[in-house]
C-alpha cells in the first residue's frame, strides 16, 4: 500500500509521461489494500480455526496467483510496445524542451536520475530546435 501511495504522490513529477504514471500507482495501492484484506482473512481464520475464512483465504490466494500469471504474460507480450511508447514520449518531450518549463524540468530530472542523454542516444537532441543548428 505504501508503494502505491508514494507513487501516487510522486506522479506529478512525471506528468509528461502520462500513459505510464497514472494507472500503475493506483493499481499498486489497490493491490496493497487487497493483500491487506487477504492477510486479515488468513490470520483471523487461523487464529479462530474458522474453516470458512481459511477457504476464502485459499480462494483469494489462488485468484492472486492466476492474476499474477495473467499480468506476467500480458507484460511480456506488450514489452516491445511499452518501450516504443516510452521512446516516442521521450522524443516528444525532447522536441518541446526549452519551449515549455514542464517538459524541460521533466527531461532534466529523467536525465539526471538515469544518467542518460536522449531517448536512445545524444543524437536525439537534434529533434530540438534549440540544439539543432
């Protein structure tokens, strides 16, 4: 839950990259709440030796397992598309670098944080009219 809450608070820093920052923070928060409820079913069920709560806990654990398998296969199948969208968003942000303060701040932060230059290489900066002479 805390990772989802932290990501939700920090996402304003990454508004340039909307497609990657809105949903994951909320999903992390939701997963944290679900896991908390699941663990409560398991703890209370084992403490009181309540078969109904333990069966509910087992069913929820099985559902989480199936969900993880589904999410993993979905992520693997879309990993190339995700990378392409990220590179495209970086290209767009580089083009607007210097023109809009928000894009400038976002690109500065990303490049300082990850110690990189451009989306794929320093040649990407030729897309920006300030650096393309």
